[in-house]
C-alpha cells in the first residue's frame, strides 16, 4: 500500500511572530491551527484527526483537542523531535488512505525565548542519559562532533559550511518576518564567534517563538475546496542512533528516509525542483544533501559552492524562506516550517525573488534530536495538485 | 595554547541494571558489556545485546585506552556546565571496540587532533559513581 496521491495539503500557516512574550503555549497552537484552517477554507468543527509532537502541552494531543474543542476519531503524537511534523504528514496520509480520517490538523508551537532553555541535554530518564549527560553535551557541541569528523574524512571546510548560511540569509532578506533578514558573507560566518569549535555562531539556527500548522485532507475533501492544494507523493522516516557504540557521525537518517520517500513518490533526486532541508546547523544541511542523494557522500562541501542552494536558479534551491538558519526555528523544531515553504513553492506563493519558476516537485526533510547520537529523520515528497 | 577548563562532576542517575558499572568506576575500572552469543562489545552498557538480542551478556574490563574519533571545543557550557569553558566533548573509540561520549581533559585544546591516543581518568561525583574522562597520552 502506498500513500501516493492518498492525501493533499490544503492549508498551511506560519505564525508571523518570532518573539511572543504575551501568549500561552496552548494559545499559539490554537492560533496556528486557526490560520491553517482558514487557509484551507475549513473550520475547527471539520477536523477529525489531530497530530502534534510530544512537546505539545498536556497528554498527547488530547489536551489541545480539548482547548480547541475538536471532536476526533484519530490522534497521533509521534515524537521524533523536529522531524515529527514531516512524519505526521505520512501518518495522516496513511490514516486517510485507511479511511480512519479525512481532515487532519497538524500543529507545532513553542516559546523557547521565554521558557527555560531546552538546549541542555540533561535530566532525562532515557537509558543513555547517565552515560552522556554528565559530560556537558550541548546541542551545538554535539553537532560540532559531526562537523569535525566530516571535515576530517572528506576535507570539508568552514568556508563551505558558511555557504549554506549565506544562501539562507540571501533568501531571508525577502521574508518580512525573518528573524535575521540581513544577508551575510562567508567571511562574516567564519569570523563569527566560535560556539562549539568547529561551529561558529552563524553556523547555528535562530531560536524563535512561534509555530505553524498544516491541514492534510482526503482527495474527496480536496476536490471540494476552493484552494490550490499540494499532493503528498511519498514519505519515509528512519531513526538513527548510536548503534551499540558503532558510531558514525558522517551521515544522517536521511540515508534511509530519503530513498523510501523517493521510491513511494516514484521520483529521484534529479526530479526535485525545490528542497526544504532541515537546517538546525550548517552541517545538518551538508550531510543531509549527501544522504538524500543530491551528491555523493563527502562531496557536499563542493556541491554547495557557487550559489548552488540559492533560488531561483541554483542547482538545488533550498529554504527560500530563510530556513531555520535565518528565518524561523520555532520551538527549536524546524520540520513544520520546512513543509510550509515547500507548500508555498508548489502554490507559487513564495516571494517572487525566490520563487522557483514552475516548481512541480518539492522535497521537505526533517531532522530531530541530535545527529551524532540519536536522531529522527523524515522525508516527504510533494507535488502540484496534478503531479 | 589554550588549557581545557576544570569540569564540574554532575552525578549520573544510577539504576539496578548499571550499578555494577558505576561501582567499578569507584575502583578506577572502565567496564563495558560483552555478548557471549555474538561476541560483540557494546556501549552504553545494557543487559540486552543490541546487535543480536541475546541477554547472555557479561561485564568486560577494558584497558581504559582509546583513540579520539571526533571532538568539539565548547566555549561556554550550559546547565551543570554553565559558564564553564573551553572544554572538550568527544567520542572516544575504545581499543575494545565501542565508541563512547566523554570529555578530553588536561589538554591543550588547540593541539588536539582526531586520532590522538587517550587514557581514562575517573572523576568522583557526589553519587556513588565516578565519571570516565580521558586525557592525552604521550605519542
């Protein structure tokens, strides 16, 4: 059974704010839900399935269902960190295909700028925690482990990683809501302060409040809506972990989630007109591009040169909203915003300066958790309504 | 020359499954888990072999030596490490096979390289446990 064509994204909404000191977490979830429903031309009473990740306030999706007054026949609170929302699309499509749902709401919201930092990896009940947390593994420290090893094995440089930030920042200047709307240069990135060597401050994504939501519907519902919709063509997901101590930090779970998504969609990397690539750090993008098959393993550093990632005419236009690196990374979880910009591209609703002409097929990829230890990976391939 | 910072020693949570491991750290021994069914050594230690699913596993004392697989130099830590830095977070590949997350200490962080040989040192915590960290050994 394939989900190809079984579901359509009919509504998408990104919270316009990046700092939200005056609202509750539940309120932001509800605001983005209302925004996506309005975008689709639907209302709360139409929703029969609700998806959120483990960070939504309360018991799975039930507390937020209560807050929003949803009457549901399907809930899913799959938690794979920032990749959750991309996994949710695949799960929603499968539920729709199985007849368990027809209008699914997916929400993400977070207020990390006002809450205590969750960038500290300590104090969990995970079995690995006593063997890792006492050594001070910050999120940037962990990703720096991947960056240094990639540099060691493949000769990747800080300047090559910086090209990824540069492309994102060039896109962000066209996004009036972007957290960092000013273009930066390679020199500015490599001269920004070291956070965890070899990663500089500008190798890191922004920390933002906010969120986003998606409405995934059945073909029957999509047909009746007065809105251009985006077809779900394929999805793949794969956790990656430390493999009993046989650690390899030079690749991500995209090595497995990507091929699964491409196979279901019946397309290959060369068919992708636009890609939203998870960008918690520049190294996250570099390894993911390789793992998704846009270039050979180890050649990512060369691939990103010469404006390859810059829209509209680069080899692989990516993250045209400015991505997590320059626009938005709400709740420290970037999977939702990856899908939102892919939907804009396929609806010709990206900023004209970065709209990929006639974009037919887009990919959105999410990473969750920590690349060198335990990560979620989820890939979704989307197409225009008639793809 | 940039000397690595003196580190805090946060206490790990100790449970019945891994208490022998922590007891060994108090005696200056780094032990890992060995599977009698498939012969693999794994990390972090657990009863179930993650490679073959057998529970016929036992403790194995290591020589406490290894090689740096990769490392990061964090300028300023968070949480228990708040304000501490620079310090080195690293994956060390033990000579017995598994790669573990740890710190490299007593080092010039600017001179550290992937592939450097290191040896274990234990730092006592407030709990009945010591943290296995590593320091460079003369090449």
